[in-house]
């Protein structure tokens, strides 16, 4: 009888050990599953080519952090890297484990350019001249309209009314005029006054072939290349730089009354409803003063512009 009771106790202990082992296995499996899901979320679905792509402007689901850095935007690229917006507002690009990306292009999995890193993880914004072409990267102002700061713009019209094509770059004579304008602004300062003083300081040379059929970038290119020209060339250079500065600037061909009726070219910049355009006339400046800088039609000391003669030239 005692032997039977002892066998029953031993059998009960064995069953308890087996049950405890099963529970332990379940707990370990559940922990491993949770850890796997956590890692997947924090990598921003880096292994998926469909859920989060470099062409998306939206944040990936489940923003996470690594080594104390909070990432706002996850973007899958060819190297499974990710980007985030720094607290200071400068778009930054980081490789895994918080290592800043080196200078150069950052492409998506299809090899298409999406960012350009200027070094130490800093993404380019605004206008850039790279590889003999002019590129535009969304700025913080563009981000207010829903675009991702630092991303290469495609099929986009800038604040200065310059169209960025699907390729993301502008080349040819149009791109060359913009490149010259960028060089001047880099040397003189990225502001309207610096641009105006440069254009008003160009030497005068008569240009009979320029008329209402001339495009803005064509007149500008002549001035940037030679450092001289007539009123259309001077105004063309200023208009081009104003566009790079984000202004809705237009080159105008028309006439003014000064010892009779004579042809002339100048620039209008419109703001708000555009009812009272700002006038900029580098020919009035001659590089010495600001007499033709940001005036309005009819102001004292300005030219007598014949408004009915105005022809707005194409970019």
C-alpha cells in the first residue's frame, strides 16, 4: 500500500515538472516574438520594398528611436538607411546606428536620386549646381506645403515660378543662366539688394537683336557671360536672380516717355494679390544708387513708364 502511494507522488511530481517546462517554453517563445516585432518596427520596415518608399513624403508607421535619437521620417533606400529632421530644423540623413551619411547622392532602391548629402549627414536644400546641372531640393518653406525638406524636387514649380521637370534638374542655356546667377549670389549675397547692385553695375552695350520675343534666361545669359548689355540684359540678370530668391519676378519689355517715346526693359515683382507690383529697374541704378530699387509706378523720381506697352517675357 505504501509502495502504491509513493508511485502516485512520484508520478505527480513528474507531471508538475513537465508542465513547468511547457510554461517556460511558451514564455520564451512569446518574448522572442515580441522582440522580433519591436526590432521590425524600429527599422521602419526596412526589409519591405513596398510599405515605405523613398518617393513617399509621409512618415512611416511606428516612429522609433535608436541610441537616444528620435527619428521622424523613415525612408527606405538602396542601403536601407533612414532620414530624420533634426530639432534645429536642418534635414539630416543617417545610416544605421546613428552614423552620419557621407557627402554624395543618396538613391532609392531603383537607383533614382532622392537626396544629396553635403557631408556629416546634412542634406542639401534649395538650389544646387551639381554635375553640370542645376537641381532644386525642397526647403523648409516648401515643407509648409507638405513636401519633405531636403528631398529632390520633381515636376514642381518653385516660388520664383521656375518649373523643375521630372528629371529633377535643369540644363542647357536655361540651366547655365541659373548657374551663373547662383555664382553671383554666392559671391555678392543672397538678397535682392546685392542682385540689384550687380545688375546695375554691368557695362552698357547696345543690343539690337533683343526684343519682345527674347526669353528672360537668354537676356540674362548674355549679361552673365559678357558683363555688359542693354537695359534688357541688365534686367534679365536681375530677374533671374530674383527668381532664385523665391520672388515672382517678370521681365518686361515696353516703352517709357523720356525725351520722346523709347523702348525699355525692367522688372516687376508681384506679391499678394499683385494689384500694386514692385518695380525694379537696374538701368536707373547705374551701380551707384538705389533709385530704381523697389519703387511703384508713379512714384517721384522714377521713369514715366507707359503701362499699356508692357509685354511680359517668357522665362
